[in-house]
């Protein structure tokens, strides 16, 4: 099975569109740079597939960041993806208690669009517990008035996510015979998926298992990969903003300036 791909599909003669993401190597790279506990690896897998599903809907050059802030042991959970399908992710957390109801607790989930050209946009939605899928469903319903369902699964080593949306029907489509029960039908069928099926079945087989009685048009997949956007030039820019006096003082006291990327642990020395 080829993982680390996003698959876009539509159901003919309906208002239903969907996205299916499956990841493996990306999570291997994310976890390789940190000693995350298994429970946090699972959350990182979920937020990585979630940010991929969101980005697949957007036609822009730039990046999309999905980030949670909560009062649970995991203070911050963040995943970022750019228009090339390059991803990175990180978690900030305290020592995990022996027992807990939620790692994320109560807080907020933010969605930030950072285009190469134009204004940055940020949307927020409340987050209760570790149910990222429910929070994103609420976001689409409240901010875009689009019926949306998400299913996110992760075992820490692999992750998969499915997104279904009922697109607004145009005035021209309204005069045609549109199957207005298709979204409910597609959602009900997706509810039957097990975690093992989502994590192990190839995309084509998974969608056929769900929707073999529907006319599903599956588009060419988009490859996803791990890549960090840090660079020596970006660190240099940050040092220039600090100012010469402060930079010279650090060098006088420490002998050099060291900057470590918290995503990939690349170290830059000046």
C-alpha cells in the first residue's frame, strides 16, 4: 500500500465531495526527532491528517497551520503543511499523569492560512477534550455553513483521515435532480469504518468498500512528505531584527550564537 498521499473524490450527481489522507513516513520523520509518548504520537498523527484534509480544499500558494491550545497536559499541538504537500508537526506537553480524561483538555483550535501573497487569515473554534474531528466539524458549520464530517484515526505509527462535505448547491443545480440524501448516506456508511480498515486498506479499496454502490470519481493522489521550513537565512533575519548591540553581547558572553529548530533539531551556529 502506498501511504503519505491525499486522495480527492466526488460522488457524481450529488453535492458530496471528499478527501482521504493516509500517512506513515511523515509520522516516522516527525517522531524521529522527539521522544514522544505513544499517546502524544497518536494525537500528532490525527492533527497531521487533519491539516492535510483542510489544505486539500484550498487553492493557494502558502501554508496552513492547525494548532490547539488547551489546559490539559498537552499545552500545544501543531501541524503545518504547504501547497507542495510538505508537512511538519510538534507537541508541547508536561509530564503525563498516570490517569487522565483528556490530553488536550478545554481550549481552542486555530486554523491559520498564510499565503505567499496577501493577507493572513485565522479562524478559531472551541475544543473540548481530544476530539479534533468534532471541533473541525463545528468550525465548518459555524464559519462556512457547510455540513462536514471527519473521521481521524492514528496508532502513532500510521494515521488516516476522511472528510466529507455537502457543497452548496447552485441555482442551476437546484433545477436538476440532485440526490439530497447523498451526504447522510455517505456519512452513515463512513461510520461503519474501523480504525484498522482506515489505517491498513489502500485508498481505492477503502473507498470501494464504502461506496461501491455510488458513482465515485477519484482524482490523482497528491504526495505528502515531511519537510521543515527552517533555514539559516531565516535565523539570520531574526538576528538582524534583534539588533547589533544585543547580538554582539550574546557572542561576547557565549562565544557564539546557537539556534536549534524545535521541529527537526537542525542547529545553526553563528
